């Protein structure tokens, strides 16, 4: 039993073992918090404190491999909410739909900052003779090998891409919509002509007295900006065309 335990310790201190351990621990923490959050309603401000504590702890523990923890920790909340919504969970425990749950990706911000903080504290203490490793290379803030650097850069790229998606969500368009077809629409066209060019809109709704808005695009969420491609019809004839960028 002792030999088995010693073998596990040696493996977790190896380059591949320590990297896998960092990913597994961050995944477990992120998913555990996400699952718990789908059962709690209330102030979302708790996310910051939760990821701050988790990130500092993981960053302190894994130091130079803290970057490997970023995606598993920061995306866990989003994945848990997506699964909960698919299983029938509804507000106030989760978002209205999967699109809206992408706001959970903002957890990557406190997760990343706190991981850096934890790693910096560990490196600072180790450089002053506190909590130094008994064997192996010294504690470092940055990855040691070229492979680790490439993995860290890849994680950074994916994480920033997810944050960009959350901050600047795409516009939703009607099926088959293209900008070239929309450019063919002119004031005075009939509803039949519009349908023959663009097909049906996402929805139609009253827009003032006697006016109907045909919305060929819409927001990804209630608060996101989007490319507005709307037509306003009166008595089945196009009266005006909205072709602009809507700042919410």
C-alpha cells in the first residue's frame, strides 16, 4: 500500500501527472460550483467571490501550471447551466435559454485574475524560502517548457475567444437571410415580393398604428447590440427599411 501511494505521489509530481492533476482539480471545482449554482437563486455577485477563492487556491497549488486551470474552472459554470437548461431547469435558477447562459462565460475573468494572484503569491513565498519544493525544479509563475508555453497560449486564445463571444454576441438572422438579398428590397415593394426575395422573417409584430414590423434579425440576448435588418409594412407594402446597427 505504501509503495502504491508513493507511486501516485511521484506521478502527480511528474510533468504530465501534475498537468493532468491541475486540469482535473479545476474541472471538478468549476463543475461542482456550477451544479450547486443551478440549485440556488439570488444575487449573482457571489460568483465573483466564489471564483476568487477557487482561483487563488488553485493558482497557489499549481503555480506554473495555473494557466491550465483557467478554462476548466471558468467554463464549468456555463456547462452546468447548459446541462440544467437541457434537463428542464428554468429561471430563477438558470437563464431563460442556452443563448442567455453564455453570460456565465464572464466567470473566466475572476477565475483568470485569481489564478494569477494565487500563482504569484506561491512564487513570491517560494523565492523567500517559504513552501519550497523538496525536490524537482523551483516554483515558477510561467510555464517551463516550450510545450507548456504553447498549451498556455492555446488556452489563452480559446479563453479570450469565449469572452469575446460573451461580450459581443452575434446577430440572429432569419433562415436563408443574406445581406445581398436584403439589399434588393426597396420601398414600395409588396409583401409578396419581399417574401419571394427574403423568405419569411423571424417574426412579425405590430409597430405603431397600421404598421407591421418584419424582423429579419434580432438580438442574441435582451441586452446585446445587433445588426438591425427590419422592414416596416403598411397595408402589405414596404414603407421604410431599417438597415443599421442597434446599440442597446
